[in-house]
């Protein structure tokens, strides 16, 4: 490939100089695939998402988390 000095993109596409568009059949297949993927989600995926949100909240508040945990551990040690 020879270097181009213009600012225009220099790649070829499969649409062959016409606007690329998805056919109705492809859109329908994609829609079916997304519905199938959504149906396969399990409760474990939801649990993992919840655990990720909790982890992100705790990591954003490291100092507060350490302080609260140390207070809870200290209080439980004193009560025992």
C-alpha cells in the first residue's frame, strides 16, 4: 500500500462505495440473539453485579471502611 498524503481515510469496505446498512434479516438475527442472551442471565450474574457495586462503593471509601471495621472489631472485643 502506498502512503497517502490526503486527509481522507484510505481503507476499503465491503459495501463497495455505497452506504453500509444492515439488512432486515441481520437486524432480526441480532434481535433474537440479544433476547436469547438476556434470557440466559442467571441469578448468579445478578449477584456478581451486586457484589461488584458493593466493592466499588467500599473502594471509593477506603479510609471510612477501615475506620468502621476497626470500630466494630474493637467494640466486639470489648463486649466479649
